[in-house]
C-alpha cells in the first residue's frame, strides 16, 4: 500500500502538532462568494448562469427580511438530466429541478475547514453552502468547495518562515 | 484580510518544515483509477457512463501496443452544451465533443501532489490525468482530482503520532 500521509510527518509529535494547527483554519476565513439565483427563475436561467460564470453549482435563494435565505441548489448534473430529456428549459421552474434545503449538506462560519473537507468527502458533494442560522432562517453567507480546499493545500505547500 | 495559512504554523521554522514535508507527497501514491471510454464511442455513451459512475469527467482513450493511450477528455459541461442544443447524442461521436490531448493539462507519476494542486488551481480544471510518457505515447495511468486533494487535506488534519 502507499505510504500514509503521516509517514512524512513522523517524529517528535510533529504530525499531531500540524494536524492541530490545521484544524484551527476556519470556514469563515476561507469561504468564497456563492453565485445565487432567485427561486422564481427557470432552469434555463440557471444554465446560462453556470456557463457565464463557469460554475458547477448555483444556489437558489429568496430574500426574507433583508436576509438572503437558501432554499435550494442546482448542479450541472441536475441540468444535464433535464436537457437530455429534451425538456424545454425556459419553461421549467428552477424549483422543480433543485435539491431543497433539508437535503443540502451545509457548514457554519465557525466550523473548521477540516470539518468542511470531511463533509465534502463523506457526502460526496462538490461544495457546501456556508449557513448562518438566524431566527430559524438559513442565511447564505458563503461557499466552501473542493477548489477552496485545493487552494489551501497549495498555500500549505508554500509556507515560508513568518 | 483573513489570517494567512502561515499564521497558524509560525514559530521556529515549523511552517517551512511542514511545507517541505507536504511536497514529498507524490502523485504516484495518491492517484485514483480513471474511468475511460473508447474513442469510437458516442456522446450518449459518455453521458450514460457519467451518470452511472457519478463522474464529472470521462477520459477518451485508444489502445496502442498494449498501452491505454489518452486521446481526449469529456466533461459534464461539454455534454450539457450539446444536450441543450438538442442534438442527438447517440449520433454524435465522442471525438467531436472532447478536449484533445494537446490541450489537456496533465501530471506525471513522479510529480508532487503540491504541483498537481497548483495546476488544478492555476488552470481552473477539476482533475488532471496522470500520464506516463512511453516512446512518445501518453499512457494514462491515473487521475488526480480536487477530491484527491480534499481527501489528503482530511488525512493531514487527522494525523496522530506514529
């Protein structure tokens, strides 16, 4: 079998120290800006947005009392399914194709990046919306994706003495 | 601005040591098995494979002198484009929609995971085929994706003293 990651970090508890430090990295400091679409949009609107912004996921939201509240998400796979069925995208409401909030895996701003990465791997998702729970509302405040984690991995491999 | 990754690894050169160790992780020890499709297939075949295997990318290959040689790749976005154009996928050769090898960003088995992650971020790709150059042929021997990097990140955050 391949050498485990820990093999390269052995000796004098170094591995454990690095893990503890890595777990200090917080979602709130690394989240990126999610691309959102209003829940009254069509599947076609979502598709155009994905192509224009080169995205894999669009978040479906509504505004409630000044908050951007998450109600669903749409992936490229969702759109591919309906496109292949040759349905008329401009006539399909986004709410018919999206995954709804109760089924979406999320993270909180105060979670660690490590916890976020665990969820991405465990639930086989590309990204996680960052949700601030406010008065029972799911305020969408960001996004953590596999790209976020990959960028941080590059930063970890580029550290200099500070 | 957010605290840099290095902030958590400062003191007594720990950050630099950590980076050097991380760069020892090699592509050849972490690559996963790519899902391939023969170059004579159709766009419909690729789409079915993506849905069955829950993939974002399928590699298009041919066999040459016993080697599986990479000739192209097809992403979900490529398929979404033709599906939306309502073209007849079973009649479209995969070679018409794929990105061809000269335009594909690759890594070698002996590259570091760090270099692979840099390429994923720099070129905005989801994954990299791992290519073993043999007598001028691009032998496809694996795959490194953002999921690979995310899994390693989770391992880094889980290290115990060994």
